[in-house]
C-alpha cells in the first residue's frame, strides 16, 4: 500500500510539471510572438514555472520613458542559478542582451538599470518588448516599454 501511495504521488508531481511546462511554453510563445503594443494588463507577469520562486518587485519604470531616461526593472528570486538577464526583442524576432546579472545564493533582488534608448534597436519612439530570462533562457517575465 505504501508503494502504491508513493507511486501515485510521483505521477501527480510529474503531471503537475507537465502542466506547468505547457503553461510556460504558451507564456513564452506569447512573449516571443505577440506584437509589442504598449503597456497592457498582461505585462510583467511571472511565468508559470517561476511563480513560487520569483516575484516582480518593479515593472519597467518609468513607463513611458524618453531615450535619455534611466529605466529600472526589479525581480526578487529565492534563487537563480546561472543568474538572470534582460533582453530586448528586435524586428526579426531575435533577442539582444541589455544586461546580465550573475546568480546570487539565497533570496536576492536583481535590479536592471538601463536607458530608454537601450530598449529599442532603432532608438525610435514606439513600444519595445523586454524579456527577463533565467540562466537556461526560459522567460521569467516580459513586458513592453513605451518610448516617447
């Protein structure tokens, strides 16, 4: 009986991981595939895989931002092996690194500070998609920064 209970528990945990994996994949598809269209209610959510370990403490601020404005994004993590990095998405869909932060042991607040102009590959006004990825390049959070 004890083995059966243990086996059922293992299947339940595996099923949860698979479900989270599918939710994370859909979250990442949206992050990479949806157009950058300004600030929305869906901006800066934490990915389903990371909900228990990460928390957004500050979305991109200020938003909107001028090219010369310093902009900050802060993410709290219980742990982030391999660190985390902030990227911008460019017109062809690829990512360009803005800033990387090494992993710290234990709880830590990761702060990304950059100029508004760094969020846009062209420096033009409009909306720029920013993504925070973990050390194995999974999307922790993403959102748009409006450049004025």
